[in-house]
C-alpha cells in the first residue's frame, strides 16, 4: 500500500522556514495576490530572520501558517509590550504580544501572528531586472490599486494581467542550445 505524497508546497514552505532559521536569509517567489500593489505574483522576496520584538508597523512580515508562507504588512506591532498570562507573576510568565497583519489588497486583518509562526521580514523585493526595498506605507496611487483589488476579483485578474504585460522579466537562459 502506498502512502499519500505530502503536499509539495507544504514541504517547500517547511524548507524555506528551515533555511531562514538556520542561515538567516531566504529568497521566495510570490504566487498570491493579497499584497497587490506592493508585491505582485512572480516577484521574489528576500526574507531575513528578525525577532518579533524588533518588527515595526508597516514592515512586511513573513510567517509559516498551515503549510503555506504568508507575507503581509504589519498593521499593529507592540515592540516593547508584553502580554501577561492571567494570575501569573510578571517576571516568570511574560509573553510577547502577537502581531496583527493584513494583506494590502485584503479587507480584514489576519489572525494574530504569534512569534513561533514568524520567519522574518521582507528586506528586498526583486521584480524583473530590478530590486528595491519595500516601502512602509502605500502612496495614493497604490492605495487606489489596492482598493480596486480589495473589492473585485475581476479587477485583480485584470491588474495582474496588465502588470505582467508591462513588467520586463529577466530572460531565461537555456543551459543547452541545440
């Protein structure tokens, strides 16, 4: 009897998590649309390990959740705050407060992000032949695009198609030419 094959995506996410925990940095390709217009499908994110206490509002946090990697903007960070367990001594059971995140093109925030789920933050976005640091806030035009993507999946598909048409991608070089 053959065992079911584990989900390849879940294995890849686990591997990316182990790489960033061990070496402190990993590159991952984006497939989703929840961060349009800051991050588009096909972009490569450079993720660096970062302690949850050092993450600030506006940064893009990357977490491992349910066999997937999720990269969303931090909308609430409490860098020096701790949440105390009820009926506990303050020194012994202080727990770091979770982060709240939300995709730029999502209406509702995610479930609170706990420190054990966090892999790090995005330090570089590679798109086409260029690389840039992520912005902490969206400008007016980006907010308009995010608003369209929030309200319509059709608009999201059109935006992604237009973006693909006008974004130069690096040419793939064949290893062997015949």
